[in-house]
C-alpha cells in the first residue's frame, strides 16, 4: 500500500468512523446523561474450557524458558475463547463467550492473572459485556474475582464474581466452572 493510499484510508477513518462513534456517545449522554438509578444485577452461568479437543478454547501463546521446569507453570501466557452456558451441560442454553488473557503469575502456587471479557450473546444481556481483571488461584475450590467494568447494559459496572470449579479432568485440564456474579451498574 503506497503512502497516498494510507493517507486516504486515515482520512476516511477520521471523517466517517470518528463522527459515528461520537454520535453514539452523544446519544447515550442525551438519553442517560443523568446516569439514573444504580442497579444491582446477579448473574449465574457456567464457563466451559477445553484444551484437549481439536478445536481448543484455551491455547498457550508464550512461555518463559523455565516454565516447563516450574511446578506452577510460572511464565505461561494463554488466550481463551471459552463458552458460557446457562447450565453445566455443554449443550445447555448458550449465553456467550469468555475471551481474554491468562498468565501463570506465581512461582509457588497455581495462580493466574486474568484479563477476561464476558461477552453476552444470548439472554437478557445480549450485546453487553463484563470485564474481570485480577488474581485467580484456580486450584482453590471457591475463589472471588473482581468485576472492573462493562459495556452496554453494564456501563460503569463494578462488582465481584464467586467462582466454583464444577468439574475438572485432571489429565486433559478441561474444566467447567460455575460463576455467580454480583454487579452494580446504571
């Protein structure tokens, strides 16, 4: 692509995309500018992660030279695109995806740092998402994770998720987790 094409493309982005995004922001402020009443929403769903299939939902992106020798996989970096369902069965009602990064962050214990967007594509919150960012000591049977933001129906979201391992295959590392999220939003 020559320099003139790049400049033309940049010009189009500035002329077309930026005003469209600005109008969405203006529309939101016009309709909800006073923000309104804060709501509390409780969500319950299941998170399915598979690494053993031909089409895994979690993959390794990078690892440190010492990761394979580490008892906690310290230095491992992974990417997820896991399925969210209403019930624990894989064929249960589809609700969306959990897409994000995982990093093995402890030299002593199995702990991940998660940066994950829970993207709802079905149910009452279709088109909205919640963001979780924090430490996940995933070997604990029950753990708490922070909800730090959201989009759509969950703008200005904050809250927490209580996560429980519902099922795990110790050989393949496939697992199903049960999520209970409590979210405050406008």
